[in-house]
C-alpha cells in the first residue's frame, strides 16, 4: 500500500519542487540514486545471507531502511512547494 501511495506522487513532487527549468536534472538524479539502490540492495542481501545463512537479518535491514526513510520523509521533507533559485544562478545554468 505504501509503495502505491508513494509512486503516484513521486514524479509530481519532483516537478513541483524543481520547477519547469530544473525538473529534468532533479528527475535524472532521482533515477540515478534509485538505480544505485537497485544494484546495492541485492548485493548486500547476498552478502548477508552468505555470511549468516539466513534471510532474517537481510529482512530486518530492509525494514530498518524503510523505517528510516519514512521518518525522514515525515520530519525532514516539509511542505511541497517550488524552490525558487536566484536569477544569477539560473542565468549561468541557461548558458551551459
């Protein structure tokens, strides 16, 4: 249920925070970090299972990561509104 609730708003939140000029960069950064997690999680799980012979610790680690993510989202993210960048920085980025 939590995954279904998150995924419907995931890209909308990114576009809202970044605004029309930076949403592509923010979206690509999120995709990159998400893909790194998709590489690291199976590797870490395999190493934990190889070392312990059980999936219990791997499942506990996954639950802990999910719980930390939920806590961060609840207490750190804050209101979802567009971030306004300075005009000088936007002009410099447009010329790149």
